[in-house]
C-alpha cells in the first residue's frame, strides 16, 4: 500500500508520481513479508529523484526563491510529499546543488596547484563564471548568502581560502597589486556574477568573458596604478552585503 498523505487542497497524495507503478503491496509480483514496505521505499526513492529533477529545472529557470509548490506540481507529487523528503527550502537546495558546488571546490583545488598564481587565479575565476552563466540556481547560491545550506557554507569557505591564497602568492610573485584584498575580489565577483544571467540572456552565452577580463586586469600589478580609495570591506561587511543581495 502506497504512502498516503493529504495535500493542502484536501485531495489525497499517495506519494506516487509521474510514471509510478501501483502500490499494491507486492514486490516483483510476489507477496511476502515486507513486500509492501519495499514498494513504499521504491516509491519514496522515485519521488525524491523526481523532486530533485524538477527542483533543478525550476531553480534554474526562476531562481532559488521559486515557489516550492511549483516544484511539487512539476514533479507530479503533492506538497506533503515534497516536505516529507525536504522539510525546508535549504534542505532541497543543498540536495539539488551539492554536486555542482563540489565541482567548484575541485576547480579551486586545481587552481591552487598551479605554480603561477596569476594563471591559477584567472583560470579559477573563468571556471566559476562558466557555471554562473549556465545555471541560474547555482548563480543565486554563489552570489548570495543563504542560511542552512551546508554545501554552500563549505564552498564559501573554500572559495575565500582559494582566492586569498592565490592573491597572496600573486603578490609575492609580483603579478597582483599589493593593496587588493580577498574581500575586494569576492565582492566584485558577486556583483558581476549577479549580472551574468541578464547579460547572457540579452547578448550571447559567453558575453561574461569581457567584463571578467576587465575585472582581472584591475587586479594586476602595475607601476602606475593609484592606491585604492577608502577602507577595504571586512569579512563581516562582505557577509552582510551578500545577505542583502538575496533580498
């Protein structure tokens, strides 16, 4: 017997979804101890996979603030099934984007292994922006601060460490200006990253490469560069700014 929960509209949500089989309480057509539980587990796994697929589609199209009931409808399940698998938005976001965020950290690890800091830094930023330009949901994640997403906390920490290490190495190698800070770079990346979806929609998919090249050039050490004005952002100020980006 399939799991049954009432939807908010009063209809029954059986826990099954698009293309799901019957919840007859049999497994492989054979009755036996635990057969019904096996069918329910299979239904639950199928529903979870459908929810993750639908959530990625909707987040990519509409951003991370997309209504959760839109995701449930696209997955072919009720709201109750969604909340049974993912009790809050952060849990769903974490499950959907964990692999992509892990890929970003892998790109940071590769950049740190490059001997030339400037090559490592610019290669890492290009890898990050390639993702920001192709996935609206990941863009929202990387350029804002959302509480409760464990994989996002990990990638923000890793991103800060990667950029800081490459800047420090670049200063020692004489390729990065001495007065630029990690917070300077992360703020600029977040601000530019937020504009990427609109830029690529209005122009071409790789239009982000030009403004990113200009940003990178501003980080390069040059004898004639005037000192940067005003104090740099503190880590706390950067975090507060990213929170405001999500409003």
